[in-house]
């Protein structure tokens, strides 16, 4: 955490009530340009959602008063939390001219989809395409004799079984140790008329492998914004097919990150944005899950066990169910 100029902000926001009711008011927010990006005054945004605002520690921390969701932010940092779940911002919070400013892009594409879940734009959700990462000549991460491609497929198969029992129609981009080009994976989901796309992976790190662990979920980066993790993605910040579902992508990623960390007790590494092939070209709401670190001495051993993969699958089923319930309640 930065010292001096760093502000830790904690905001209590109402998830459905005040947030949803504020949409009809369309208040005018004072805005400014900072580093070439549009920002709005945080106090104005708070009032537009009928939240009170007070400093907890003058110059260091403040609160937006309401019940429901707690949001924590740090100035000059992408780190944030929504109700205890880590979410990486597109742009840092800024203090300027004795006011605190939040990027307009984050109010629209980071916070609003969680505060007021998007309305379903298609028939009730029934079909999911699971995408076991890597395969064939692409092993993914390898730690000793353990290859990511093997455990991604095993997780997908377990998840497929549990989802079918929960009433979902499920298909996989691969059912064996075969190589499939990244651009082909979202095409498979589209051909099979899938309502959701979930790519399954496990993580690894070469350094600090004894301490780095936990789960993280990715959704597509909105146009014009930087990715929180640019590794393995295409260059360019334009608009792609998957950006049609920005709100759904974010809300889906948030729901999955919440259950993975709370139900599994996994360390929370946050919701991230990236322009990965499988997210960029997805025609339906899509996320990529990194369900743990093969390189961690404890978490890695757990990933190799069927019992733990059942727990991971159960958490994913719960998160998908929560998403389905929230978006279908508006039909």
C-alpha cells in the first residue's frame, strides 16, 4: 500500500434498491479529464445513488453510507473490493483539487453491473460451453509431471456432470487430450448455441511458488481501457465481439470469484480484465477461471485430487446458479 498520497476508501452501497432506483433519475455528474480519461466526482456519483458520504480518517479514508455492499478503493492503485471480493479497476482513483474522482469507465463497467445486475437479453439460460484449457501439443503450465491440460479436462468433466444434475445442457470444446486453436474455441460455443462460455485453467508461477496461491477470474476488457493482465492477449484496445456483453461478463466474473473464494476458502486474487482470444471472440457472456496454482506446494497437491476438483466444480455450479437467478429475475 502506498503511503502519503494513498487513500483507503470504504463505501457501503445498496446492491439492488438504491442502485437500481437511481438509474431512472439520470443525474448530471461533474466530470473532468485526467490523463486523457473521463472522471466523475465521487461525491456526485454517491448522491446519484442516494448514498451519504463522510470521511472516516481525514485525508485517508471515507465512507459512502448505506447498507448492502462494501467497496474499498485506494488512490493511485487498481486494487478495489466489492463486498469483500477483490476487483481490479480499469483506472485508479484520483484525488485532485481537494476532491476524489472515479473513472467514468469504472462506474459504467465495473460497479454498475454488480450494483444492478443486467437484464437477460435472451431466453432463459440453459446451455453452457466448458472450455478445458490447452490440450494436445499445448500442455499449459507444467509442475513436475503435473500438466495443466490434464487437470483442466478433469475439472471440466466433473463440472459437466454436476451441471447436468443441476439441469443445464453442457458441452465441452474438447473431450480428450487434443489441441484446439484458441480462436476455434468460442466458435465451437457459438455453433452449439451456448448461452454461457466458461474457460477452465490452473495457474503457476516460477518465482515465490511457495507463497503465491488462490483463484482469479477474467472477463473481457472494455474498449479503450488497459487490461489488468496483458499476458497472452492480443494487442489493441478496440471493440471486439465479446464487448457486446460487457455488463454480463463483469457480473458473471464477480459471481464466480465470490463463490470460489468463499466456498473454497481460496485466496482472493480478484476479478481481472484481459483480451484473451477465448474472451474477445465469444458471442455470449464469457469468463476465464484460474482455479488455483499448480506451483503452490499445498494448493497444487489439492488440485491433483478428485475430491478437491469436486469442491471447485461445486463452487462454480453455485456461482453460475446465482448468476442465472439474478439475470432471469428481470424477465
